[in-house]
């Protein structure tokens, strides 16, 4: 009997302990947890739309051989700064020199023939006038003179052609600029019909940055710019930035100069061209990067991206009402530097949960822990 009472006592004690533990867990589960909360402010925000770009010198000229021949000498190296008319290559001219010598000899021979024919014709003129000889002999002599002069003119034309080719053997720069890649070396046979130029000389004191927009981006872009025509809108476009391939922002700002306005049927895009100063010759023909076009938002509602979450295709925040977090759908029009620009769904001064959304559910009681918006905002690193 004592043993039976002892078993009942232990069982009762175990049930009591288990009941107390479960009650403690329920109390702990119902406790409101602290969360960082912020008030929704309005700010002026500048975002950037990014587009891949490639760089070209403002003036780019292919350098080609005008005659066929072997390269005998290179006067410059890749990357050299050259002036218009400066020698770049010298082609082999042995055969041309021989042709020039032969042409000069032909000129001397033709000149001698002209002199003889002229003398003969001059002698016959008075004899014909005196009736000593017939006019036919004079006409024959004058025909010989005309033929000799024609041969002389032909010989001179031949020499001029050879001389021009001799001049073409020195390949000169067509513009002031910087020499690009040189695919040919001494000993290479080149001709005017080569598909690849000898080199490319680019005037890159200023450079063009070419990039493309799809149709939707193009119309959205123009819609936000003041002006009634493309020409007027170009005058009101903001300056753009160039981000280089290493992620650094180029020193000088650029200006959009032209927008083609025609959609490329192959790519479905519109080409845009921006101009950048390149006085330091830092940029080269063929460089790549990204163009950043600023998009300004004045006095707009913003929330930290850490305060947003997505659900079933919508964007939500937890708005705090009566110490309770309530999921509230918002419309976001842009995301700038890890801030979400809000179009609707919130009002200035309303309180939202700033961080730690992973453990929240709509309707969960919380203990608000207010934090200045700037503390979150200042911790955000600018990115593009």
C-alpha cells in the first residue's frame, strides 16, 4: 500500500512538472520580441540606369597601302602619338625605282625626237612658201612632230604614275592621333586589297561612347526629359558617367550627343552616342565599360531594402500598428543604393520594421525599438 501511494505521488509530481514546463513555454512563445523600427521619410534620390558601352576615338581612320609591296621599315610603334602626314611605313621600291629610271629615259628619248621633228618641220615651212617643195612634205613632217609630242606626253604621264607610286611607298598618317595595333611586320607583303588595314589611327582627344536601349527603355527615357522634340530633349539631358572595366568611375562626365531614333530590326534597340573629354589620353579606342544615366526622384518616400520582402509577386513591408507588425503591400518604382523608392502603400511618418523580417509573420506582436533612419541609410554603400 505504501508502495502504491509512492508511485501515485511520483506520477502526480511528474505531471505537475510537465504542466508547469508547457505553461512556461507558452508564456515564452507569446512574449513580444524587440525589433528595430523606423519612420518612413521623404528624400531626394538619384539613381542610375546602366548600359554596356564601347569606346571609339572621335575620328578613326584606317591606314591602308595604296600599292603592293613588302614592308621594309616601320617608323612608329603601337600607341605612338603621330601627326597628319607623318611617315608610318616604308614599302619596298626596287622595281618602282627601275620603272622610274626607265620612264625618265623614255622622256629624254621622246624629247629628243620632238626636237628633231620640230627642226625638220621648221625647215620645210619656207621651202613650201617658195614653192620649192610640195605642201604634202610639210604636212608629213608636222604629223611626225605631233606624234613625237604625243609620245613625250605619254612618257611624262608614265613617269608621274611611277613617281606617285614611289611616293605611296611611304605610308603616312591621314590624321593626328594615336597608332593602334599593327598586325603586319617588316617583310610582310601588303596590298590595297588587304581586308585588314596596316593600322588604325584614332584622334582620341575626345572619345565617343556608344550604347543601346531597347524600345521600352528608349520611350521611358524620353518621356522623363523636358522638350517637344528629340533636338530639344538632347539639350536638356543630364550629364552621364562612365564606369570603366575595372569598376572605377572615369574622371570626366560625358554628354549625350545623338540618339538614332531608329530601331535596329536585328537587335530591337536604339543606338545612343555620348561624348567624353580624353585630354589625358587615358581612354583608348576599343575600351569598354558602362554608361550611367542619372534618374532623379524629388521628395519621394523611401524605405531600406532590408525592410522589404517579396511574396506572390508583390513587395511588402511590415507596418507597425499598436505594437503589431502587419504585412502591407507597397508599389516600388525603383531601387537606388539599396533604398526602395515607394510610389504607394505607405505615407510619410508611418512606422515600419527595419530589419530582421525573417522571423516575422503578419499580426505578430512586437516590442518596437526605434532607430533613426539615417543609421540604416548611412550604413548603405553606394553601388550602381
